[in-house]
């Protein structure tokens, strides 16, 4: 029988750094970013006392009660191919009950389906020709379906986990649909050659017109943030306060200098675009992006993505992750633009198995769920 217990930061890091499914949101530094949550670094130990799994667990206290919601972002980091997933979760539940946890939420790092760019583009052409409305990725058969992921979902249901209903958008804490660019065993020329013709032209245009992309330092973070506020006003989304990005840059860079990078695209010294990327376990994620309302015809957004992809490749990343997309293929939907931009880089849309809840105290979980739905 496996056991779960809190482990030191050193032991946790030495384990997770070797794991293929290690995600930046499962690193100790991410707990330092999420200061409004308490946290534990947990390890799974087999009968030989070997550490075989790990998880960052975040806790949020219920107002007025000594009860906690536990949240595992893009984790836990366990053997998801196991034929007996309950042996992993039973000791976790036992540990969390002792912490007065009433409900557990997780987003497993398990990918179920993939749609390659040519497949999506061919279907989009059919949608236009036949004037079809409201189509989504789910109306298009995936290029690949991982049968193990379907087994995992059934095993979780058998244990008692409840899957959050999918809506294909961004209502979940982390998006269920993401867009990824495979880099493994591909040269940069091959990667660039798979970009849409216009995307290659835009990268070259930015270069010819004098757009320069550099990696910035912490002293340039304020400049990024001012541009992010411009972007938020234009695209109508809420933006976190500056201290959040300060904490993120400090925590991630202190843990590993390669964990986080700030990119700046300038024309004649003026900042036109800026992004933040994070790297771990052979995987680079595009975390945040900001762009100016000026000189958009100089294509700084294409230039900055190409620089980020080049750097990911140089670091040996097997994947460059554009992160969230909606599953909509309806060009009249405001969320479609996210997919359209990312499709131009020639990767693949991926569906993860989504958000899951385990009610350790079903009545309190139900009451909390009703409260959240009414907010």
C-alpha cells in the first residue's frame, strides 16, 4: 500500500525534474506565486520507501469554517498508465482528510485527443463552403485519440471523481483545449516551413522593417505590464496587479534561471509586443502576451512568437505550448481568433481530460458548488 506524506522542497525538486509530465504549475515556485493559497508538497512512497509520485496541493479556506478546498493544478504527477489508480488516490484522500479538506479539485496532465493543423484547415474550408454554423472540434474526428485517457476517465468515475461539464471555452480554471507545436526531432527550418505562407511572410516582414526581439530582464517587467494594460483595455479582459507578475518572475527565476523569460519586440526603441514564457521538463509554455495599438502592420506578434519558438528549440524543448484555445470552429465567435492565430504556426489542437472534483464531504461540497454557480 502506498503512502502520501509532505516532503522537503529539495526532495520534491529532485523527483519532479525527472518526470515527463512535470508541469510548471506543479513546481514549488508556483506555490510562491499563489500567495492567497496555503500549500503542501506531497510525495507518494511505495513499500520500499521509494518516492514514485508527487503533487503540489493548494488549499483555500472556507470563510467562517475550518474547512478547506484542495486544488491540484495540472497534476498530480503520478503514473497515469497505472491499472489501479485507486491505490494512488486512497492515500491522498487519507492525507487530505487530516487537513480538514472537504473537496478536492484537479486537472490531470492527460491528453485525450489531437487535431493536426491540415485536418482543421480542411474542415474549416468545408464549413465555409456549406455555410455551417456552430461547429466545434468535437464535430471533427481527431487525428489521434489516446485510449489510455478514456480508461483513466472511467477509472476516475469508478473511484468517485466527478467531471466538470465541458463547455469548450474558458470557464474551467485551466483550459481543456490547448494548442501545441511539436519540436521533437525537427529542425528549425522544418518547423518554420510548416508555418502558413502568410505567417512566414509576416516574420520576414517584421525583420525587414526593423522589429527587434530581445530577452528582457526583471527591470523591464514594468514596461511589459503597462503594455498588458493597453491590451486588456482593447480586448476587454481583466488583468492582475503588477505585484503578481513581480512575484512570478522572482519565484520562477530564483528556482531556475531558465524557468521564466520575458520577451520584448521593439521598433526604433518603442515596445510593440511583449510576452512571458516558462520552461520545465522539456516543455515551453507561452504564458502571457501584450501588444501595442501602434505599428501593428509591422507584425511584432509573429516575430516574438518565432523568437520564443527558436529559444524553446535551442533549450531542447520537445513542445512549444501556446496554451488555451476554445474548441469553436465558428469564425463569427469572438474566441475563434485565438485558434486562427495559433493555427498559422502549424501545430495541433489538443484536448485534455478536463477538471475533476472529489467530494470528501459530499453535503458541504454540494453547498459550495451551489454557492459558486450563483456568484
